[in-house]
């Protein structure tokens, strides 16, 4: 059996990879991917806890399912927005998409 | 029936004896389990590849008969060794990777295509005990693993750096995403009726009641059309439409890599036919004068022939017709079928 | 060492390495494909943890839908990766070390988070052995989903509907008559019509 800290450690490493990606990347699509990595690491955490703490009522797995649903919705809408921006401005650099900032 | 049962028992005894011998040597049990899993995989693989060789020959023969010509006739009686020689030719051909291609994606794409096409056979019940692993999420596993092939087609088309390939890949992605939904809806209705997602459980549920073909005529219709589109067979073979797109996503592929795509395509054809037989015609169940495995094979080849027959009879449909059929006909019918099945399950 | 632990380690390495390459690889398409590989690794870990339903759902949703959507989006719109200077991520890190936004601060934040969590996990007391799960995972999850969690389930369906509408509305071109001819839900498919 896999010890719980291993699962949590893996999730933490994956989360920090995603975090670094979100903070440093300028390409909107790349940031979207990094967010997906972070969501996955959260799911890993939830499933790991569900397995160890309540194997008969895995509420963590249910939460992971809802996270997946929302992630799918999020990607669909975010990608549509990015594609519209790319179509209008020929650029997906989020540093240059600052119309609402001023 | 008797022969197959005793054969399965003999193998089971051999397995148990081997396990006890193995643990007496002091090597942990899981090594034996892993080794046996590999052996099982090899057995399924061999069966599959033999069938694919036969299927390619059968396809050419069926096509020939439908177009009033004999098909391949040299190399063995009725040209039965033709595919074997074709395969040999493909293996010894030069391996070409276009210089502008994205090399690693180009090389990986056939692997991503063939791996799920083989993995998916894990849950196929060939007989009451002839099943590599009876997963309780069987149907979900099938739809999950088969969704890899979309990615493989996109990888192949994009990495070739060729407009025909890219067009074929884009078409195939749109087509397969669209038809995965009705396919899933049909599977859901079957799972509701059987009360389980395990394929073995579905066959047993059909033994208790009747064939689901009779209880699920709408579901069957949706399933067989969506399955034909999902494996890119004519009349839904737009991704490789040879008269408009050269060869679609595999235009740039040659030699062995092209052969891998070809094998995966026929493995998927056989799997979808096997699924249709298992889900709607009772799979391996049948009168006892034939062993269960032969019943499965018979029903599967019935569907293989049906798909080939339809494919070589109807002309290829247009992209907009394809989308209209998928979104405006199959998905509403699939949803209605689920609602009807729900009412039926509650009433009975 | 059991089979579980070995599979976990192998899958964990696959997940982490491909996760790293999502952030680091120079080619946007490669990053998307590595994202798919890392999802597959996570699905394998779900299997090791006994969440079969979730593993299948992960493959179906993340690999079959999300990765395909991203790859399709990249392909259709010809999104090029921004030329961020150096080839690899480390060259970029070194070059941007002085910059506040993309240099040291994100690196320290990410590495600090990972180290902090690992230290906490090391020092806490965890249940050493998982209690054996009873019954099939599928039946448990299904029952919970339609009893205790039925309200979130319904809300999720509303969210999905809203997302479908939003994606279709966003990706419709303004200069065309309303694309009522094909009611595709996926923005990817919709784009295809628009081009």
C-alpha cells in the first residue's frame, strides 16, 4: 500500500509546478495548462485522503468528480475566450491584454 | 462447451500450481502475477493480430464481391496469404520521416494509436471465464480508452506538417468528439438495463432476460451508427477520404508506421463489432452445441460483415451531413432512449 | 516493496516529469501533449488508490476532452508560442532573475510552497495503513452521488449548460448570420465552421 505522505508529497510537487507555470508564463494557453496541473494535484490530495480516512464513504472522490466537471467547463469557456482574443489581436500574451486595467 | 470448460480449468490449475511453486522459491507473489498478466496480454495480442490479418483479407474479398470482381486471388487459396505478404512488404519498406515533420510527435502518434486499441481488449468477454480482467467499470473503461485515438489522430495529422494531414486530423477530431457522445448515451442505456457496467455482468443479464437488441432497438441503432463513425469506417471515413484528402491524417506515413495505423484501425473494427455482439446479441451465450467462444466469434463476425457491407454500399457523406446526423439525430434519439429506458426499468 | 508502491513511484515520476515539461518545453503543442501524459499518470495513481471510477472519468474528461480541446485550439488558431528568449526554462529563469514578476519571486514562491508542504507532511502523524475498502467503488460512488451529493450534482449540470452556451456564444463570429445551421456544443467544432 502507498503511504499517504507520498501521495500528498506528489500532489504538493505537482501543485508547485503548476503554480510556477501560472506565475511566470505569458502565453494564455500555457497558463491554462498550468491551472489544469494545479487542479489535478488538488484532486490527487482529495482522493488520497478519501482512501485513507473514509474508504467506505469516499466524499473526496465525489469532490474530485465535481472539480473535474468544473475544470471541463472552465477550459471550454477559457479556450473560447483565448481563441477570440487571438483572432482579434493576433496575440495571446496576457501582459498585453490589459484593456480593462486602465 | 465441455472441452473449453476443462481447458479453462486446466489452465487455472496450472496457474495455481505455478504460483505455489513460485512462492516456494522465495520470490514475492506479485512478480508471478505480473508475469502472468504479460502472458495473458501476449495471448490476446496474438489472437488479435491473427484476426486483423484475416479481417484485411475479408475486407478486400467483401469489397470485391460487392463490386463484382474476385478480389485478391494469388498467394494461396482465394488469396488468403495476400495480407501476410503485404505486411512483410510494409516491414521491409524504407522508413520515411518528412524533414519538416515534428519528429518525436510523428514517431509517437502510431504508438498512441495502437496502445489503446490493444488495451481496450482487457475487458472483452470472449467466454464465461475467458476474460483478461472483468472490471466493474467496464463500459466506462471502454469509452475512456477509446478516447485516446482522437489524440493520436491529431498528433499524426499535426506533426506531419502537411495540409492534407492537418485537414484530416481536424475533421477526425470534430467527427470523433461528436460521435463519442451518442456512443456514450447508448452505453449508458445498456448499463441502466443491465444494472451493471461490467461486460460479464451485461452478458449474464442478457441470459436472464433476452438479447438487449430486442429491449433496446433505439439504443442499438444509435450504437451501431456512432460506432461506425467512431472507428472512421465508410460511409464516415472523412478523416482519410482518399478522393479529397489523399489519405488524410496518414498521408505522410509509410512502411511500418503506416502498418501500425492500419492494424489499429482493424483492431478497433473488430472491437466495436465484438462490443455490439456483447452488448446487444448476448455475447458468448448461446445454445450448448457450440462452445461460448465460437458463439462470440460468430456474432462478432456477423457485425464485422454488416459494417463492411454498409461501408462498401453507401457513398461517403459530407461534413455538414455528418455533423447534422450526429447532433440533430443521434444525440436526441440517444437521450430519448435513456428516458424511455429509465421508465422501463422503473416499471419492470 | 509491493506492486502498488512500485507502480505509484513509476506513475509519480511520469506525472512529475511531464508536468515539468508542460511548463518548460519550448513548443506549445508539445506542452499540451505532455499535459495529456501527466493526466494519464494521475489516472494511474487513482487506480493505485482504488478509485476506479475516478480513473476512468479522469481519462475520459481530462485526456479525451480537455487535452483534445486544447490541442485542437492550438491547431485551429495557429497559436504560436511566444518567443520568450532562451530555449529552456532554466535559461529563462537565469535571464529573468533580476525581474520581479518572472524571476526570483515565482521560483521562491513555488519552491517554498513545495518545501513547506513536504516538511509538514514529514512531521505530521498519518494513519500508517489504509483501512480496507468494502464493496465496489463504483456502487459506493454512484450511491453517494445520487443521495448525499445530489444538489452539487444538479448544480454541476447547470454549470455545464452555462459553459456550453458561453463557449458557443463566444466563438460565434459576429460578421456572419447566427450559425444556427449546426448546433455544436464544443467551441472547437464551432471554430471549424467559422473558418
